[in-house]
C-alpha cells in the first residue's frame, strides 16, 4: 500500500487490529453482499432518475457484478492496488456518465444500513457472540464504507478537475487564437476530441459566437471592399460628371452670351421694324394724298376736255361766220362790179372783207386743228391720269397691306424680343444652377474620396483577422441568432 493509503487507513481507524477484525469477518460480510446488491439495484430500478443511467437490464447486471467485485475488495481488508484502482475507476465512470453524487451517497447509506441490519440479525451465534464485538464490527464497516466513498469521491473530483482542466485548455487555446486575431479556430466536439461533454453547451455557444464574429468580420471585409469599389466607381462617375458639368456650364455661359446678343439684335430689329412701320404709314399717307391729287387732276383734265369741246364749237361757229362773210363779200363784189365805177371802192372793201374772211376761216381752221390735237392730247392725258389714279389706288392698297404686315412683323418682333429676354433670364438662372451643381459635384467628389479612404482604412483593420476558407458573409444573421440562442 502507498503512504497515502496508510495515512487514510489510520485516519479512518482501519489499520492494525481493526483491519484484522475486518479481514476476519470478510467472509461473513461478503455472504451478505448479493442480497444487499439486489436490494440496492432494485431501488435503482424503481427510481426513474437513477434508472435512466442504465439503458438495459444487461447494463444493470454488469454494473451489479462490478459493484460486487469492488465491495469484495473493500471488505476483504486488504486495500491493495486492485481496490484502489477499482475505487478510482468507479469515480471516473460516475463522472463520465454524469451520475449525481447524491444518488451514490444515498445508495451507499441504504446499503450500509442494510448490511448492519443483517449483521445485527445474525449476531446471536457464530463469529461474534458479544454485543461489543458486533458494535465494533459495525463501526469498522461504516468507516470502511466512508473510506470507500471518499476514495470514489476523490477519483470523481480528480476526474471532474481533469475534465475542467481539459475544457479550460481548449477554451484557452481558442481565446488565445481569438486574441491573435485568428477567427478560424473552433473548439472541437466531444465526438471528435477529448473535450468534456459537460462543457459542450459552452463550446457550442463559443463556436457560435466565433462563427457570428467571423461572419461579421467577413461581412465587414466584403462590405468594405464593395464600399471601396463602389466609392471608386462613384468617384470616377462624379469626376466625369464634374467635367461634364463644367463643360455644360461653359456651354451655357456661351449660350447665355449668344442669347443676350440675339436679344439685343431682336430688340434692335423690333425698333427698326417699328420705324419701318412708321415710314410705311407716312408713305401710305403720301400715296393717299397723291391719289387725291390725281383724282383732282383727272377732274381738271375732264374740265379742260369739256372747255376744248366748247372752244371747238365756237371755232365751228366762227368758221361758219367766215364762210358766210366770204359769201357776202363775194356777193358784194358782184354787186360792186355791176355798179361800175361807183361801186369800185365798195368792191375794194368787199375784196378786203373777203380776204379777211378767208384769213379768218384759215385761222379758224388752224385753231380748230390745234384744238383737235389739244383735245386728243387732253383725252390721252385724261386716260393716262386715270391710269395713274388707278395705279396710285393699287399702290395705296398694297401699301396698306404692307403696313398691316409691317405692323404684324413689328408686333411679332416685339413678342420675340420679350420671349428672348425671358429665355435669356432662364438661361442665366440655368447657368447659375449649373455652377452650383458643379460646386456640389466637387464637394461630393471630395466626400467620396474621404469615404473611400475610410473604407480602405476599415478594410485594412479587418484584414488582420484570419477567417478560414469556409467563412461566408451570407450566413452572418443565422450564425448570430445561433450564438444568442446558445448563450441564452
């Protein structure tokens, strides 16, 4: 026996004479054990919580057989290595299957009470004839059971401590890996390692939390990369937009200047059209006045034609008078010739009268011819003046139409000038807005560049974490929920 075992035997007063007493009574005690064990395991079978640890009758019988071997070693009083190994094995088995130690203590208490009852029942004959010897043996058996409980409990505690240490080693390795920014390290399951089953809930919660953190970091890394890529694309698009906006602003500025020039030109055209309209109105007035003059001239020419006709009539009368005078003078000459010498002076006068009448007739004929020519000229003049009047009337009508059109053109020019003025104002406002947009695009570009720098910084921060080959950002929410469920 070891030094520790000797010390325990001394502590429980199971060495020396008491050890000899136990060895002497071992056969009698061992004869009681089958009955005690039957009662012990019958009680186990009746209690559901205890029976749950034995899945079949075969397992129960095997446990009963092992327990008989162990108590046989205990009550033999030898306390050799076999007994110590058996006690340690029982403690380890109880730890492995998770049997509550209260069940074990209660079972030992019942077994101890039954053994003592059986011994007291049989004390009247045989080995112990005196009551004092029986009481001494009962004390030895109780202390032996207590020693056995302590050894089994020590083995159980040692196994529990070993499981705890083993679990803590796994946890320490996982936490150290986490501290080293390695998120790919998971605690293995009891099926694939010697990780204690009793800490499996903590293992699952830790692995779920690491998985959730892994998914978070993976998601952040992916988002940072996408954010950096998106910020780059938006920044390039913003720069392109800025260039186009600046070009558009320059074009609008040129357009505004061109529209301003067109507006000034349209205003000048409107003023010139108004002046043209005034000149046309003046021309129309002059044409109308000319038309009136021509009508008056036509009337005067008609009056002249009438006067020429009257003169022609008078000349005809004069011509008739001259012809009659010539006839009278001819008659006077004939009469003077008849009178002879006395009528010679009268014949001379008659000859002169006839000559005068002839000259008058010739002059009247010339005058009549001139008047006829003048009449024809007057008629021609009347016709020409009439034509001129009609032409002037037509000109006046056309001038009126031209005046109306010129007035319409002037009105349209004025409206166009007003419209171009409004367009000029709109273009100026659009130019101002475009300038503001250009400034905002520059600010947006600067903000995007800053965001891209922050995304690069974030990507650099999360890139130090080792995620393993199987991490995917898509399972972040599921892993997070699983972690919360296991922790809860």
